[in-house]
C-alpha cells in the first residue's frame, strides 16, 4: 500500500523517523507540496498524510483511488470533511498529543512578559551590563505571577492543565467555558467573559476558534481589561482582532501580549502586531517539542493501522 506524506517537514525536521508508517506500507515523503502538485504526487495512492495542505472538492474528485486522509494535527479545517464523508473517504486527526508542550509554552510566554528573561539576556549580549553603573539593571517593571488572577478562556485538556500549573505558581484561576458543568470544581471559579476580562491580570486563550468567538479580543473586550493586563494566545489567531490589539498595545491600554498564533501564518509583512509595543510573537511552535511530535507521529500511524484493520479511531 502506498502512503504519501505531502508536507512532512512540519512534523519531522530530521530529528524523527517515519518508521511507524513504514511498518504499514510503502512511504513516500515530500517535505512540502504546493496545491497544484497534490494530485500529481498522490497518483493512485489510497493513503494521504498531511498537516496543512488544502484538500478541497477539486483535489478529492481528482483522486478516485483515495481512501484515507490522515491529518497530522488536531485541527482539520484544511480538509473538506463533509465531502469526504459523501465520497466514503476516512479522515482522522490526532487530538491531545501536545497538551504538555502547549501548557509549557503558555507559561514560557507568560514568564517572558512578567520577567523579561530573554529580553535581559539579549541586552547583556549587546553589552549593556558592561556599561551599567550599578551591579544590576532592569528593563521596565519585573513582576511576580504569585497572587495574580489568571483568566482561562476554554477549558479542555489544555485549559485544565494550565489551571493546575497556575495554582502551583500561586495564581487565582477563573474560567470562561461553554460547558461549565462538565468539569468538577477544583479551586477555580466559572465566570462570564465580561467578568473574566475585567478581573484577570493574565488572560490565556485555550479554546477552539468558532464563528461565535472569532475576534473575541477586540476594542470592546479590551476596554474591560486592566491597564496592566496581558494576553497569551496559543490557540488560534482568529480569536483576536489584531488591529484592535495592536492599537491597544501602542496606546498603553493593556500592558502586553504574547502570541504563538496569528490569523495569517506566516505573518504578513504589514501585520499590525509585528511592531506593536510589548508584543511577543513566536512562529506557531507551542505544539512542536520533540516529545509532542514523537507522540503525533506514533498516534497518526496508529490511526492508519486501525483503519487498515477495519477499526474506527479518531475519525472526524
């Protein structure tokens, strides 16, 4: 059985191997595949493995032998899943493989906004400590997480784990979620979005992007926030109206934002947040530790193995 990996570089930069898939068939890996090359590269192969390639009706109709699409991610909005169902093509994803890595990134970004360790290290590298008249110096106010209020938007596996780590830092945790009755109380409080925006010192977005919450961080919600509040987004860029956030940062209406995701990726040259005051942007790497990518590789292969055996696993 031929297994075609269309955009393998995102998962495997050379520090992993494709052995879990190679046990299941003849694997051909392309590091990247432009849209116009998808049909040619798939040929008559029944199995497609992809992360972000756009698989729309045009592609699906051009691949009559396609039986299975394995998405190397939790999100699968790049695949027309409804049309795949009509055509009898199985689509799977890989949920919950990156929880610990994303949580680690949430607090890495949070600590950078509060303690500025990387910023100070770069300053020392640039020779500023040598020139300093005192034994130490600091670039702006350094702050503690202990005693601060963390507002978590979304309370799935990642949001719950963020809450647990926040408690270890001594933070008060409040939560806004669509399903507050789904989880037991554990030292946090369910609140409205308005109350979360108003009371939080740190806001962490850990929810999926939906039509209802798109642009939820905007001029109106920012107007409810404390002037020294900061925003962390490791979820989806579309949760934020980026022009409104950039304007608020530049005007000093909130203290900072640390974003691992943007509405357009890679970022555009004219992205309003690119040069915004107190904005930290990382290139969508919260999920990408070697441990998380290893789990993703293994679990994606297990999805395919289950399909071959006639079992249903992580079908979407």
